[in-house]
C-alpha cells in the first residue's frame, strides 16, 4: 500500500493552499467548495498529497501551541537558509535558526502564516530520491 494523503483541519484552507502553491511549489490536485473548501495539494513530483479543509464537526487545532517536534510538514530543499528567508518574507515565522545536525542534515523549522509547523531539510544522505 501507498499513502494517498494526510488531512489537516485548517482555519482557512483556500488561502493556505494558495500560499503553499505560491511559495512551496505545490499543486492543487483537487478542490471542493462549501462547506469544507477542501484542497488536495500534491508535491512537485505528484507523489504525496496533503488535504487542507475546514470541517466544523471538529475543532481546528491551535497549531501555534503545538510543539513542532510533535507535528510538522517537512519539505526537502536544496538551499535551506535561502528557502527559509523566502518563506519568512512570505509571512512564515521562524522557530529557531537554520542549523546543521550531527548527521550533517541541514534543517530549519518555521510556521506557516496559520501557525502550522513546516520543516525545511536537506539531508546529508537523501532518504528519498529527488
């Protein structure tokens, strides 16, 4: 089996989807209207999807209160500091500084404009082929 998508209850899935498309290169694979305004976002390779929706049957979590080590969405990038700076200019907020781990991975943690934790990573040894 393969994972199709991970769903996330979001306060404004339409605006968030637009932000992820514009700033992280994702593509809208499917969308729906009211009441949930779901957006299925595919990564650049169209192999992984994230569903953003707003369903009133469940509370939208306070993502700003969630420690990014508990939950985050990770993107591999070639230039962690450069992409980090671009996202900060686009409304993301920093969760610490970019750094290199003991294993040589380049990492940075941020929060998107809605508070959801986003990690940028360039692995010393890629775990998934680019």
